[in-house]
C-alpha cells in the first residue's frame, strides 16, 4: 500500500543525486538566460545591468555544460537537452 505521507526520492545513490542536481542547474541557467534576454529586449533591464549578468550566466552555462556534456542523459547537445526536458520557447 502506498502512503501519501511517505517521502518520494528521485535518486537512490550519490551518482543519481549528482545527475539530477546537474540537470536542474543546467535547466535553471538556460531559463535564467532566456528571461534575462527577454527583459533586456523589453527594456526592463538596462544595458549596464544586462551585460555583466549575461556574461556571468554564460560562464556558468559553459562550466556546467563542460561537466555534463557527453553524458547519455543530457542528449548530446543543448538543443536535445531542451527538447528532452521540454524547455520551450515562450512567445
């Protein structure tokens, strides 16, 4: 019998935990870059604020991608990752 009060874990080992944390971090960086870019285009963020934050997020993206690229759960490239985990372009 399944208890609704029981905690559900996504992982059973440290390797699986690291996998989910890495995917979550990469996903978050991609979404943050998307929102930052949209805010800049709509003049909600000034160029003075946009440039350093964009460089910072891109640096984090490159570092994270270097850590996870080549893993079968990533999908080979960022587009495959975005399709697999349903990061969609917003209109």
